[in-house]
C-alpha cells in the first residue's frame, strides 16, 4: 500500500463513521417525532371529546333553566305602601322588604 492511501484512509474512515452516525441519529429522531405526533393526536382527540361533553352539559344546563318557571314576585305589599305614601316607604328600602311600614294597610311588613 502506498503512503498516499495510508494517509487518506484515516480521514475517509472518519467521514464514513460521521455520516453513519448522522444517519442513525436522523432515523432515531424521526422515530421519536412520530411517537410525539401520535401522542399529540391522542391528546387532541381527548380534548375534542372533553369539549363535546362540556358543550352537551352546557346545553342540558341551559335547557333546565328554560323549563323552570321564574320565581313568583315578592309580596306586593312594598308596592302598595310606596303607592299610598312615598314618605313612609323608606323602611322597606333600608330593610330589604322586611321593615315596618307605617302606611295604611301594612302590618309591620307582614302583608
């Protein structure tokens, strides 16, 4: 073997090893990327399922409130008191409708 081939053998062998290592690294990264993509796809499917379930729950929740009638209005007593005498109606406002009212027809807020 001539000296020129002996001097070129080491760099060529290094280049072959480096290229082979790069190919192996690329293959392994591709495998990991595919696993990550599959995992992301599963997570996305799970998210879509959860969003659909949440939407269904919201529709049921809204449907329940559409079927429930509104609560009856509070006693008409505060309205009568305020209509009969606006000056004596302050007790109702201060006590949330349970206070004494001195207007005619009121019995201390008990209708």
